[in-house]
């Protein structure tokens, strides 16, 4: 005997109209998930008001206080009650919900904040007196006079005090503070011409400034580069490639880092659509695909990319938080990102990250013992005496370059009268001077020296050669004597057949075989025996997660990489001067030769000034 369902009431339920306060508290759960969400909404309102300087202060991770001060256009006293009404906004007129040129447009942020906390707005518009309005748990007070020179101050105290259950789901003060900092920094990237200040005022008083970014000036890319250097660090700016490409009404600008400047997690990926920070799977998937051939799976690219287009080509009204977008032509967007980034990486040629050399210099720099006095630079008389003492006693003794050691071979110094070698030194990777430990080439440049990992460098060169051959001739397909039938759901079979042409270009031939089944007739010959069912399952998983699949391409690239590894110059092989210089010249002419197939650097460049600094000669 089954028991009655607890969800079935004994009487017919009564339909009720929720009051305004309950409606606002429910809606606030979508707009304001945590203190960082409140900061995001308030700062976006300040930017929409034309502010040139925005100050953000919080206490206890934003749980007890959030205050945003701006110098924007402000509001008149009569506008304050309307601004705190749901779906009241000055940013759209409601006639075209796609023609959106501002951060906010839904008119939900301020009433939602007033519904879950104590909100006070003080504002002054040009030609009006300053006024203040307070909302406490959804109950609106009276508009009162206030003292303010310009702009708006929004102060939120006791977030979620009207819904205490929500407080239990907040994280620690430190975690919430980190989230607030991330929001402010993302918006600061979006608006380089606006000054930002972020302060922690926990405990009262002026607090401490955690982040400050002065307004940047100059041309768009110069301003953006300066702001990114301030937020992401000078190293990112030094190792980032400028991106500027257009296609079918979309324009992609920004900066993307070299593959050798990668991160262990996807924490340095910042994507913007029409100036709005977004977290979109399609965009991050395209970024990952662009670096797919240059980074191992445990490394992630760093980039700050700005996609701009006509507002009618993108829907930003997918979610109240406006963190997700939907494009009318997603294929065009994906193709633009991948092609623009790969073109920039190819133009970078053999360039590698400057952080590689910095790491080497840091490892080589001797550490001074505590209490060790720093010797002043000796005078000229002391230097002359020291040089005389260091003069060799037996000039006939073989020099360093003529010494025969089993792990080092040195090329003779060039004749000053010859023009060929100095020309080689003026080339980016210089002229080969030595090979040490039968694996590392030492080259001399005009401004320093280069150390090349011969195996890693040649492996990349062979890999690029194999990829060019595959692009020209295609991927050879191996026809199966007996086609393999893979049973799938009808939806999965349809999704695979939709990309059948793309798979065919990679050597995987599939055909429909009745409802919910796929016949695999060809597989890439380079892969050898293939478990077709497992391969299709991997492709489907990536299609579900990323909207596109790189599984098959990854397997083919992995085989090419292994072939390149086995076909390249091995560590331990002695190379002649001609071979070493030929390797250097081919590296200079080959894109992506600055990193091996796994994203590691193939060479390290040390400037002469840095080397002299190591020895205290500066």
C-alpha cells in the first residue's frame, strides 16, 4: 500500500499574488549572488553615468559594508525614488532590447540591493541640489537634503540582512574580498580611461588601499597596454602580442601572451564583449583551440581580448547577471579568435618569453649572506694592479677556445677582417660559438648570448615541417575492410553527422547507419589501429562540454609530435659549426620555434648588461 505523496496537499492550494518585497528578494537571488555581484552592479552603474573616477570600499569581505563613490552625472532628487523601483532605467526605452550600448539596462540592481540590505544613495546632478534616499529591507524612506559636490555615493550595509539564510552560503571574508578585487580589476581593464581605487575599510577609518589604477591616456592600444601592465604585471605586457583583426562585422582587439608565458590554471584569461566582462564557454574554447598546438594540457594561455560588434549581433540578455552572451553567428566569432591569435603567434616567429631569461638570471644570481658588507667599486689604481696580477705566466699555454674537453667544443673566434661572421652576430639568434654537453648550443649576438636546446629546437622545426606537409596533402585515410558500427542515441548521431565533413578532412569517414547508429568506414592512417567507439565518445564529450571537438586533431598532432621527436637531432650528438648555424637560421625563419611541442622554451637569451650585472661589473 503506497503512502500519500507529501507534496500533495489535502486541500486545493490557493494562488496568491506575492507582495513587492517578496518579489524583490526573490529577484535579488539572481542578480546579487554575493558581495562581488553587488560591487559589479554598482560600478557598472557608475561607468554608465560617465564617471572618470570610481572609488570602491568594503568591510568584512563586503558583508557589512560596500561603498561606491563616483564623479558621474548624478541624479536629481525627484529621480531617486524612481531609480529604486523595479525595471526603471535610463539606459533603454524598451523599444529594442538588442540595441544595448550600456553595462546595465534591466533596472533590477538597485531595488534588489535595497530588498536584501540597507541601501543609501546620495547623489547630485548638475543644476540640482544634492539629495539622499535610504531603503532598508525593501522599505523606502523619504528623500532628504544632503551635502555632496558631484556624482553619486551608494552605500550598502548589512548585505542579506533581510534574507539571513543567504549569509550561510557566503564564503570567508578573504574569499569574498578576492572576488570583489577580481570584479574591480576586470572592469578596470574594460575602461582604461577611468581611474579606480579599491580599499578595505574593515575595522573603520580610512582603511588600506588594495588597488589603484590611474586613468590611462593615449591611443587605444597604448592605454590598454598600460592598464594591463598595472593589473596583470609588467611581465605580461612585455610578453604579450597585439591583436587587431576583423571579420563579418566583428572586431577583435587586445593582447595575448606568448606560449612560453603560460599559466598553470585558466586564471589569466579575460574576455570582453562590447566592453562587458563575460565568462563564456564558447570564447574560452576558441582561446584554448588557438593555443592548442603550442601548450600541453596542463598549461593555459594568458590573454585579455575585446570583441566588439553591432549590438544586434549578440544577445547579452541571456541571464540577469549578464555574464553570458549568445551570438547570432557563433562560427564567425570562433573563427575570428582562432585565426587572429594564430596569425599573431606566427608573426612572433621564434620569439620566446622574457621571463625565461629572468628565471635563469635569478637562478644564477648569488645570494649575499646576512651581514656581508658590500664592497665598493675599486679605484683605477687597484684595477690596474689586479689586472697585472691576473696576467698569464706562460703565454704559450693553450687558450680556453683550444682546450679539448669531452663535454665542450668551441669554435674559433672570427677574423676581424671577415664580414660574414659579424653579419651572423647581427641576426636575432647570433652566430654559433660552442656546443656544451652535446646538447646546448652557445651563440653570440650583438647584445649578449643565446643558449639553445638543440633537441627541443629541432623537434619543433621538424614538427612544423610535418604539419605543413599534412596541410598541403591532407590526412591520409585508411579504409576499414569491415566498417565498424557504433550505436548511439539519435541526438548524438545527429551531432556527429553534422560535423562529418570536418572529420573527413582529418581522415575519419562516418556515415549514418539507420536510426541512432554511425558506420565508421575510414580512420586516420597515421593513428594505426583505432577504437572507433571510444574515439567517437571522446568527440561527443568535447562537443557537449566545449561546443567543438579537438580530440581527433589532438591524436593526430600527438603522433606528428612523436614523429618529430624521433626524427630530430638527439641530445648527445656533436654538431659542426655549419649545422649549428643552420639550425639557428631555420629557427629564425620558422614560426613558433621559440617553444617546443610542449610549450617549453627552446632557447634562452641573456643580455650582456644582465651578465655583467651578475659579476658586479655595473
